[in-house]
């Protein structure tokens, strides 16, 4: 599809999705949700992609749902939100289930659905000036975008309740201290450099091993010990006989850097 609310780029084995409605704070409406889903589907279905970057243009990462858009459709707001969340949640699911690691670069404030989207990344970097807030109940709404799934798993149930019920604004440093994000950078220049550097590292890495890490971790809370270890056995044995596995083991024994791109 033609993109108006986002930018979708692919360079070699790295894909990049940039939210691109800075004048509207990159807030979510039906069009942006559709485009986000389309781009995530393109990246997830491309076997050549080894890393996906998700970031935004402007001062905000994403201000959440576009309330003006919802008000303009208030007579059918339930139908609109069911459709919006179908695409929004579909995009999050595609990124979570894709083989390649997803790197989120939080370039500014992330609120509501923007907060939910930000914490879905496998690797999450943020600029120091970024702020975070759940914001939903301030508008009489409840969370979406997977935050009721990810947040309690990251920070614990008690902290998740506090953040969701109070909607307080907190800093990137506090988000880092809570384990919500991985690294904090002083400027957007440093943030973008770090994102691109990590994506380059992933682009030279073993995609099937990345896939296994993501799948094993996504299943770990649903499995008992023996079931999880059985899944580990299957994944590591499959990877060991793969092209990347043979190259990795050989390179380790020969004390050289593996080449996973041949």
C-alpha cells in the first residue's frame, strides 16, 4: 500500500518503520494503524530481513490514540476502535512473532498506545528527554496495544497497576531503572547511531537462533520446567544442524569470527 502516515524502508537485510505524523504527535488513527500493520507484515514476511527498526519523526514517539479522530466518529466509536485495534494489535503480533529482532527507538514522549507500542520491542532504546505515561484512564479508557500483557511481565503486577491507574508521567531514566528500556542516550543523534549500529550487528547474525530466542521466551511463562526444557532441546538441536549452527560451532573451534551471511 502507499504510505502517508509512516515511512517504510528496507536497506539490505534491515527494515525500518518510522511513524511520520509529527504535527499530530504521531497519534494513532485508523489510517496509521492500517499502515503500521501493512509495514509490519511486509517486514515479517520477508525472509531476508534480519532486523527491524521502529521509531518516529518529530518531538513525540507516539501520543497514543488520536482523540479528535475518535470524537469525529463518536456515533460509531466502538466499531472504529475494534477496527483500529485489529490493525494495531495485528502489527504488534507480527513484530513479536517475526524471526528478526525488533529495535524500538523512543525519540520522544510515548503515551497511551504509544507507550504500549514502545515496550513491545526486543531491544528498546530511548533518548534522555523522552517521557512515558499510560494515560488511558485519564480519558476514561482502558489500555490496549498489549501493555496489559507486557507491562506486568516486565515490572511486576503491583508496579503495572500503579502506572496504569495513576497515569503518572515518568522519565526515561526511571523507565530504564524499571527495566522497561535497555539504554538511554543524551540526544537523538546518539540514539539513532546506536539503533543503526545494533541493527547492523543483527543483520550479520544467525537469524534462526534469533527466532528461537524470541519463541522460547514468548512461551516460557506458559510452560512448566520440563516442557520448557524440551522446547529448548528441540530448538538447540535444530539450530546445531543448520547452516548457521555449523558455521558458528566451526568458527568457535577455529577461534575466528563466524560468517553467518554466506
